[in-house]
DNA sequence: CCATTCAGTAAACAGTCGTTTGCCGAACTT
DNA sequence: AAGTTCGGCAAACGACTGTTTACTGAATGG
């Protein structure tokens, strides 16, 4: 049922999805839906969890790898690109419903992204560059990184349909922007 | 009719909007809709134009004002906050449909944001800090700024419903992140 | 002053929708 | 072996949907 929903949401909105539509796609009877979810919103938050699980392991794999800023950035962009390629529907779902019309889903995504930011912040705190940074500033930096990650993923989503040239353009821009941020970070002195 | 649609879209998705729904809200008969739009998608792109008109004047007002980086940033964040306050529905519509389920609307928004980036890029090129920057790099920087502007606006949208404390938090984060970027920009040397 | 466009209407069309109900077989539990 | 939960079904309910058609009055223009 989750797969059916995800498939339908390829070119549709969660709010415009119908119970019958989902069950039809899944090859079940309409009543079967209510055996598993009370709402379509509930199916939405289930999809959020499913989608962010894979994203989570991706983030960890980037954070685990230590190394110079340049290498980390290159690797991060590569990992994002590959992740989008392998989980198109999940990424599309997240990017579409992050500001979508179903509050419960929006909130679930936001909460999970917040947890990501916490994780990124913890990793940043361990790096020597962060000496003297307040916790608040680290948090805001982490949010900036997470936000860029999401934006980049959305951009890849569209780019991968427009040929590899545009795809390389996105990767270049992402690397440039991340380098700029990390450069600013190194020259930052207190707020 | 546009106003009716915008009002409905406060807690709904363009893709899940109905013709009858709109006309009912507008106090007209269903058939009247087709006198003005062939599609709901057409109403969508009309709303895009309406929404981005006001955004456009906002951007210009920020770009026009010269001054130190700090002052420009502070003023930009203030202008964004005020704009969101005065045009809640428009901003919500844009943020929701930017990655929404209706392709024509998505493309209209993207095209317009691209034009914004061009405008921002032109303004950045005039500043002395940009000596030696390639056009490509300037473009990517401009896109980073536009993207942050949109993200910040979305954040304000949610924050203004959660009280002024959260609102100040968003403003602080936005200023911090913009300062970090402009710092990176000053220390950038070629790509 | 006549013709035409404009913006609106009511009515009808055939579908689709969400949800509830009662029923059923299979699989577990005890 | 008996009982209970689980996941599934068909059928039915009324309500709502997008779109077309034929018609109407007012404004506009020559």
C-alpha cells in the first residue's frame, strides 16, 4: 500500500490523493485501506518515516567520513546525487510535501529535519574549526547545511530529467555554494 | 475569482482544489469559471504572476539600497519579514506550489525565480567585491541568495504563527547565514 | 439603433468519492 | 481443538465532482 501511494505521488499531491485511488493501484478493495490507516494523512506520515530512514543513513555516511573540507564537500555532493538517483520517489515526496497541504506530514518532516540538524551540529562541534563557537551559532550553521542539502536534492530531482549536462551544473553549483559557506565559517569570529 | 482561489489555498493544495469549490467561494456559478480560465492550472499560473509581482518590487527595493554588507543584510531580512506579514497568502502559495503537483505552475515559478537570480547577479556584479569573479560564479552566488531568500520567507511564514519569539529566532538565523555567505564571498579566490 | 461581445445563469450528464456495514477465511494462541 | 485476531471482500449510502449546453441581460461599438 505504501508503495502504491508512493507510485501515485509521482505526479500528484498527497492532498489530492484518494483512498480509492490508492487501493485500486494496490489491487485491493477500498475497505482494505482502513485496516491499516485511519486517514490518508496517516499514510503520509508513514511515508515520511520510510523516506527519511534512507536519508538518515546517507547523512551518517557523510558525517562519518573525516577529511579536509574540500574532500568532504565533494563526497557529500556525490552521495546526494547518488541518493536522489536511487530514491527518486522518496526524495520527490519529501520535497513536495515539506511545504504541502497536509499539516501532520509537514510537521513530521520538519521534526525529522530538525533531528538531522542536531546530528550535523554535533558532528560540526567536533571539528577544530568550531573552537569558540556558541551552541546557537553551530545550530544555525547546521540548519544552513541541512537546508542546502534539501535544496540540492530537489534540484537534482529536476535535473536528472533534463539530461546530464544540467546535472553537472547542479553539482558544480552545490559544490561552489558549500565551499563558500565553509570558507565563511573559517573566517567567522563570534557574533 | 483569484482572491477566492488564494483564500481556499490557505490550507489546501492547488492540485486538490476544485472548480466548484472556487466558484462557490467566489459566489458564482460553476460554469462562470470557464469564462475566465480553461483549467485550474491556468488559474494557478495567474496566481503566480500576481504573487511574484509584489515580490519583485521587494527585491528591487533591497537591491537599490547600497551600503555596507551588514546594513544591506539587516535591511533585507527586515524587508522579507515585513513582506511575509503583508502578503501571507501569496508567499504561502509560492512556497507550497514551488515543488507542488502542477507542472505548469512549478515551471512558472522557477522561471520567475530564475529572472530574480539574474537581477540579483547583475546587482552583485556592480559591487567592488566581485572583481575577478567569473559570470558563472556570480550566477551561482546569486542563486544561493535567492534560495536563502525563499527559505527565509517560508520560515517566517510558519514562525509568525508561533509567536514573536520564534520569529526573532528566524530573523537571527537568517542574518547569521547571510553574513556567513558574504564573509565567504569576500575571502573567495577563483574557482 | 442595431449587433455583438461579455459575463453570468440553471440544469443536466455520467462518474467518482469516502466511509460503514456485515461477512469470511486463514493464521495464531492457548 | 477452540477461540480470537488479522487482513481481506462486496455492496451500498449520499454527497460531491468537472464539463457542456442553451439561455439571458447588460454593456460596448459602429
